[in-house]
């Protein structure tokens, strides 16, 4: 059934339609945008929807990503994991200024906008989490996606949190100091969020706060 | 009822895309309890897939100079082919700049104005120094000014992530992986919804003072669609099933000019907005011949028709998946493609194995957007049932009439979310919660019986996937871009037959719980009912307007058809009943769009 452009999205749906109607897996956008379909393909975390079958060996194993709660077959509860992480790290712009309906927007340098966007591009697929040794050992570790999320708000001038505030949340072993820097995450991110750089950035900031506190 | 989880709230919002979340925030800020429901984690809603941008007349760029809400309003009305409600369009255009700035405050990293020169259509564009750092804009089809605000290649993603971050900030409850199956109502008032948990398969009861539908579009009724696989229109069909609330203009279906062949993933309009060309099998740029003024950037309905017209004239490129045309962005250069159009570049590389910096992209018009939906008034209140609201793509507010402009849908979700959310907050305060248990029980019983019947294996032998594929084929082949009486009539009878058969589905797995086959079996009859509303509406509308093009009635007919279709599905009916209402014209009387077949300078679509 090999055809050009045949992806695991097509294959899994065919199997569900023709062989196992109860097979559970998650796809939404089928275009590597929404982050629903992170799985292990031959042991490697990736997005199923953009995995072309022609790139796979004859014998291929598909497994659900570890760390996340399994819902059945290949379906995992990444949504809950990311929501809890986001609430734990208070992933929103902290700013008490009242929005003025009539005022012109505040200016922002486009370079900063692009930098924030680089971090914001994470699609919460969980590939960096499923492939990280530390999240597998310590389920409370926020992982690369969590550290990247914090970086996104740290570099945003609209967020008025102090470094001290961030430190209280992630200056510990469940946070940025839980990372041992082997960088499997950086290789596994399907949308190439610059995780290596983000981890270094957050670690440096938090280390300097920790140092001052001593 | 004892064995079912029950939730009570002030406002129940079904759908956690941009429209639902924005309305939730406004209601919560008004002091109400809100629960958001979603099939998937909110950030995976289809809003995240919008890459192009959202329109607001900020006028910060040189090419958007002197833009204002009035110009935006005019573009929207022309785009709609005079099918929209003009008071809604006016309110929308005035609110769009405000919500864009509000989203900037909340955290969207909008692309900002810089002095770096841009090349567009051979000309160099230099921004004014005093505008640097303000929200920038790009060009989209059917607009007089550049007014589409964007974040690089991920507008929907960043706006939805920011919106969801505010939902978390306000502590709004989100119940994901659930599916609303029906509304609880007594024919006069809506009291909430019966919902299936997609983790366990169990039914739940949600009662609310106000119920809001923000479930997005129905693209998956068509086989080839740019939409996410969860866009099956279930929000619209549960509303239609009440028998008393109509769907507006369901025949108004948008086909986007550039779905990539053969996965039908969208190549955003930004590609043409930034200067991409359409080429035929001879690598000839044909759009200027048909549309000398707007070229590739006439409105979507027009470009899609021109493309199909050109393919029919024998200029398409043959492929395994039918004829297609080419999109050429090579001349934009590697730097531009790899930053501003990065998502497109990735899609081409990953799904087609081609590099758009050096190669052409195969494209064909593809189902993309539903202008029609749950008919509401300007406050978002659905016709026919009290305390029921709808907004976003699921609704027919009616901002888009017979054709939506690119960038107007995301802007609609957020503007409507703010405006309608405020109304919901205001009106809900006066609602007493007085749902009767017999009404709840009645609706629960209907759903539970359906599930039990399907799981018992005694409901019939029809294959759910086969029926679904057939429905998709009927719509794609008979209710596409070019429509005529004969095929439409045939489609109505085929869909009627499919609808009948869909009531006798036999599951191949008797497994209850979260079984996906059962899920589709529950949805499919409603999907076919929507397909019938689309098809019958198209059959009866004997004119061409916006995206609805009848080859046997190729002209717009303002004398007989300056009106909106309202489709009802009375209890136990075999097809929808159609009624009509006038379109509200407040400022701009029907006229020439300046592009398309009626325009003096462009070539006719019919030889
Ligand atoms: C590929 C693509 C690109 C696009 N690009 C642009 C663009 O650049 N600019 C623009 O303006 N517009 C664009 N659009 C259109 C725009 O993205 C959508 O119209 C808009 O995002 C719809 O938002 P929404 O909030 O109404 O619905 P959605 O974002 O689709 O959200 C629907 C929500 O309802 C939930 N839901 C559905 N049914 C049920 C149910 N039965 N029970 C419980 N929950 C349910 C879903 O889980 C989801 O949370 C694009 C569309 C597509 C397909
Ligand atoms: S660097 Fe290693 S330990 Fe740290 S988050 Fe990445 S994979 Fe996990
Ligand atoms: S950082 Fe990359 S791998 Fe990790 S969740 Fe986000 S997108 Fe997925
Ligand atoms: S289905 Fe959306 S990323 Fe794969």
C-alpha cells in the first residue's frame, strides 16, 4: 500500500477503518502543527502525522510516549501534563496595567518579538519529555518544554515577574536544576525549538539568583 | 441519573478554540462561573492551525496607510458579495483594532514594523521610522489595504496560546476530551448539554444558565479539506437537532485556492500575499489574464473558480490525484521563505519532499471554511431558543455572507468573543437556574438509548466508515465549486438515502467506553443532516453569490436572492425545511465587487 506521501496518519486510520475499529490514537491537524500525535517510532519520539512510511524500515514498532498517562493504545494524556506544567509555572504574562481601549499599542522591537516567538513555537507534543532520562526518572521534573516555557516569559518585557519570583518556582530539582544536560530533547523536538539555548539561558539566570541568595 | 457525573455552572461554553476561550474570559471577568468543554486539549483546537494572520485596520505600515475601520467594513461587505449583515460587519471592523492591541498586551508576539526594506511585486517597500515597533501587517486577498496582522508563520498558534494562558490566569475550568452529544432544552429554553467523556465513554450532564456553542467548522464533511480531523460540525448538528434553531446560509462553503496535493494541508494565503504566483502546466502565470487588477489576490471564491476554470480549459497538471496547478514562491528568496513562510516550507519538505526555494508546489482549491452556521442575532443569541448563544466559525453572526476574507475569521473569533462574551455576562445575571429534572432525564435517556442500541449489536449492519466516505464523496463531487441543478438534485437523494442507512449502523466492535467507532456512529447521522442542509440550500438558491456558484444561474440576483437561507430540521423530518430572511443593508447598497466574473475588466467564467 506504499504511495508517495503516505504517512503514519494515513496508515493508522486505514488500520482503524479496515482492521481494528477500536484502535486508539490521537490526530487533530495531521500537519505537524497541533502537537497531538507524539509517539515512539522505533524507539524515537516524533510526530506520527509527519512520519512518511517510505522512510521507515520494513519492521517498525509504534509505542506510546512514556511519562504521560496512557489512555489506550497510542493515545496519551499530554494535554493534562502540559496544563499542569503551565499552571505550575504560571505561564501567562504577569502585568497589572489596565488595558486602555483607546491607546496605541506599546512598541516592541521586532527582534524581541521574534525571540519570544522562537520559544512560543513549542507545540506541546511531549517528544522532548518522553525522550528525556530525567522526566522518566522523576515525573515531577518540568522537562525541556517546561524550561522553554519559562524562558518564553522571562524574555518578554511585558511580564513583570522578577528573577526571584521565577526562582521560587523553578530554582530547584523539579525545575531547571533537574536537567543534567544530555540534550536528547534538543534532537527530539520536531519543530526545532532551540532547547539547548533556552536551557542554558534559564539555568544561567537562575544560577545567578541562587548565588546571590547564598 | 445517579450514575452520571453532573456539573452545574453559570455559563457552559462548548468549544475551546479562540472564539470559545475569548468569550469565556469575558464572562469570567464579568463575575460568572464558566466551564469550557473541548474534544481535545484547548491548544490543539483548530484555531492553532491558522498561519496567515488576522485583519485589523491599524494602519501602521506604508501599504496600510490611511486604513480605517470603514475601509475594512467595505472590503468585508464586498468580499461577502453583499450577503453579510452590515451592522455586524461595522461593529466587527471597529472592534478588531482594539482586540489586536489587547492581545498584544496579553502576550502575543506580533510581528512589528521595522525599517528593513521588503521587496513586493518587484517594488521596494520602506517603512516610516516613526512607526517602528508598532504592529505590522501583510497583504491578504480582497483588501484595499495591507491590514493582516501576524506573528511570523504562526498567528493562530500564538494567539490561541496567549488566549489559553489568560484562561489559566482567570482560573477558568476546562474539561477536555469530552464531546457534547445534545442540548438539554424544552423547545423554548436551553439548559445545558449531555456530554460524552472521551476518556471513559461515560455520559455526563452539564446544566447551565447560558449555553454557548463555539465548536468551529464542518470541513470534514468534505473528504478533501484543509480542516483538522475533529472539524465535523457536531456543534451545528446538535443545535439543528433541537428542531427549533435554524442554521444560516449553509450552502456558503469556502474553497481555499491552495490546498497542497494530495494531503490537502493548507498553504496559507500569506504565500500569495507575500508575492507568490499561480502557474499552469506551461509554467505560465495565468491569473493576470482573468483578474487584471487583483491577480492572485482577488477574493478566495474568485481565485478558486479561476483556477478550476483554467484546469477545465486544459491547462492543469495531470497527477495521480487529479489535475492541479502550481504555486511558485521561488522568487521570494530563501531568507524570506525560511522565516516568514517557514511553516509552508516545512510542510512542502515533510509531506511532499519538495523544497519551495527551488521547486514548485502542487496546489488545488480545497474545502476550507464554513460561512454558514448557527444563526444568531448581533448579540450572539441563537434564533429560536432562549439562553443559547453561538460564535466563531460555528455561528452565522453573519459577518462573512457568501465569502469570508482571509484574516477575517481569526479576527472574528476574538472580536465576537469580546463583544458576545460581554453580552453573555450581562444577560446571564438575570437568568434563574430552574431546569426541570424530567427535561434533563429525557435528553439523557435519548443519548443513553442510542449508545446501548449501538453497543447491543442489534441496531443494524451498515458500516460507519463506508457511509462516511460516501457522504464525503457526494459533497466533493456534487456540491463543490461549480454547481448545477441536476447533480445537486442527485446529491439530495443520495444523501437522503445515506441518512436513512446511517440510522442502522452495525458496529464491528461491541466495545462501549471510549471506542472511536462508536463515537463516529453517534455523530454521523447529524453530519449527513448538515450535508443535506448544504446541498438543499445550494439547490434552491438559483443565483451565484460569493462562493456559491451556479453554472445554470451565473449572475448574482439581488431582486430575488438578497436574502439569507435558514435551514430547520423539524422532529422526524427526512430533509431540512428552508425559510429565508432579508439581509441587513445599512450603509452600502449592492454593487460591483471590483473583481470576479461581474467585473468589467475580467474575463467571464463561462465561455
Ligand atoms: C488550515 C487553516 C488555516 C487558517 N488560517 C486562517 C488565517 O490565517 N486567518 C484567519 O482569519 N482564519 C484562518 N482560518 C480559519 C480560522 O482558523 C477558523 O475559522 C477559526 O480558528 C475558528 O475558530 P473557532 O474558535 O470558531 O473554532 P475552533 O478553533 O475550530 O475550535 C472549536 C472547538 O470546539 C471544540 N468542539 C467541537 N465540537 C465539539 C463537541 N461536540 N463537544 C465539545 N467540544 C467540541 C473543539 O475541541 C475546539 O476546542 C484557517 C483555517 C484553516 C483550516
Ligand atoms: S538536557 Fe537532557 S535532562 Fe535536560 S531536559 Fe533535555 S533531555 Fe532532559
Ligand atoms: S519543546 Fe519541542 S519536543 Fe518539546 S513539547 Fe515543545 S514542540 Fe514538543
Ligand atoms: S496531528 Fe497535529 S501534530 Fe500531528
